């Protein structure tokens, strides 16, 4: 299989300012001809000092970097570097056009028990690198807590640096803006094709959509309409 090397260089000025990669790189929104490489950098930290002698809390300042690649070949594994001289290496495989064998894994609820989370990742990699990963949600315990995301990415790094990633929004993500920024999704429901299969990711966490019942009902109606249209337009999938 043909292998091509893609060199992705992060902004030299940003690296000189002390930014370090704390998430990824990983690849999202992969099709037979396109992919988006994402990496999360820490530029600084904030320290919160509570009264009454409580231990201080350190929270990182996170920034999302990304680049979108086009003109790729189907069913091809690509390698890439992020970060220039101190590059972090990764790879991903594009889906085939039409029927062809592929492997993927599905797991989720990684918000607690980080020791178990690590063993799950290790067990997956013992069986070889899958083409892509579907995460069913609850990536972290609280999506609004910035300090939790680097922990998730650290545990998942050996898997995500080799496989495309398709996450679902869990209730513990709290509909956080970080979820959308990190994984480059515009809505918490979406679909994708891989070979001759069509996958649909839905959001059942209506409680975190809005406080207003009117808004929640409108959201559910819109997601339902989208699902029906998506299914109608995907009847050629096996």
C-alpha cells in the first residue's frame, strides 16, 4: 500500500512562546479524500487559590490547532508530523470506496477510573490498530472543567495518534464548547461513511441542550428531521 508522508508544522512563534501539545495530534472528519488533523496546545496556566487553606487548583489555558487535508487517496494510510523540530508523529487511514474489509472499535464512559481507561486502550492496541474509533460519550467527568481534557488525551494518545476518531456527546460533557472545538463537529449529531457502511451519531442528552423546554423540544424535532433525511439519503449503504 502506498504510504505518503505529510509534514504539518505548527506556528514557530507559538512554540517559541512556550506552548506544548497536551492533546493529540488526532484525526477527525475523515473521508476517502479529506481529513482534519487536530492538536491541543497549552499556552499557560491559571491558579485558583480558595479560602480557608484549601489546596490551589491549576487550570491550563488550552488552544485548538488544526489543519484540513484534501486530495487524499481512499484506503490509504498516511503519516504526519506536528510541531516542527520536536515533532509528534501520527498516522491515519482513509476509508475505502465501496465494499472492503475494515476494523473499528466502540467504547465509552471514560470519565472516571483512569486506571481502567488505560487498560482498555492497552487491550485495544494488543489486537492491532483499528481504522477508526467510535466513542459513545462521557469522555470526561465534566466537559466544562478544562483540566480534565489533557488527562483524557494523555490516556488515549497511543490510540488516537493512529486511528480516526468519531465521538458522541455525553451528558458529562455538559454540552461544553470544548467538545465541539476539539473534535470539529458543528452539531452533536452527525453521520459518516466508511466503505460500504453508514454510521449515525445521535445526541440523546436533551437535558443539557437548554433550560427551556421549548428549546429542548425544538432541538429534538430538528434532530429527528435530520435523522429521517439522513437515512433517506443513505439507502445505498449496505
